[in-house]
C-alpha cells in the first residue's frame, strides 16, 4: 500500500513523539536512532520517508536489501541488515556494503563472515545478536555466553568491527517478561561499553518505548509506520 506524504508524516511524527517521551524519561542526553524496517512497504514509501527526513532503513533478507538499495540508489540512505544471515548469502551481503549488520548470531557465522571479508579485503560493522528471552524460535547467543563470545569475535575476527549488541524482546503480552529481556541485554551492553560498544539495538513497533526506557539507543520500527 502506497501512503501519501501526509499519512506518512503523521505516522512518523507519532513515532518520533513517542521516542522523545521515552528518551527524555531516561535522560535528555540519551540519543535514540530510528531505523525503519522497510520489508512491510513499497519503495515509494521509503522515498517519501527520505523526503520527510528519515535516513536509516533495514531489511530482513539479503535479496530484498539488494533490490531496495538498487531501486533507491539515488538517495544517500543508510542500510542495515537485520535478519538471519545464511552462509550462502555472505558474499552477496559483503558486496552490498551495508552500514550495519545487526544479526551476527554466533561464533560460527562470525568465523564464516570474517573469512569471506578477508578474501574480499573488506570489513563490516556488526552487532552481536543476543537471545536474552531464551526462546527457541529466535537466533542469537545466550545472555550467559554473550560477553565471552563478543570478546572472541573481537580477538579472532579482525575484519568484523563489532559496534554493540542487538536483541528481540520476548514474544509475549507480558510486559514484565519483555522488560526483563531488554534489561538483561542492556546490562551486557553496559559491560561491553568498556570494550568500545556504542550501540544497544532493542525495540520494534510493539515495544520500542519500553526498550528505550530500558536503555536502547537504536530501535527498529516498521509496521507502526506502514500499517
């Protein structure tokens, strides 16, 4: 569904207002980046959001990321890969040079990615994905192992530039459980700040204000803007 500019402006303004309220509840100095998840929408809506000032966009799949980047290459957009990365798509992703790959879900993928990056004499900014809700349906390292695996990636994978962590909130209507999954990830992030971590990516359309109150400084919002 292609939305007109005023519809999109109203939705974007509402999300930004909510971000501001949650952000200021933490601290007036707490800055939060909005990444628009574009899988829900047409390229025309992305172009309109660009006109309205939005710059960072994310995709779940490498193929869709490529299609969107190609269709919108006239705009200086910042692209994020946020979905599970299959090993047979690693080379394709490296060639696209995303600003940030948010879903590095374990040592196995890190080593495979680093090897291909080395071969192409390239580097990639990544976030370590943590499965802090301990849900079988989700990718990511356990919260218990996250700190050690982060260190291992830094030591053993020089072509990966780790920027911080990412999590998906617990899949439940119980806000206390969602909050716990965010707080667990944020406490790991705080320890990793000493290792140079600067990004704590938590929160999607249904729970981004809670995520910000738990310390998130990057949120991934799609359906709140397009549905």
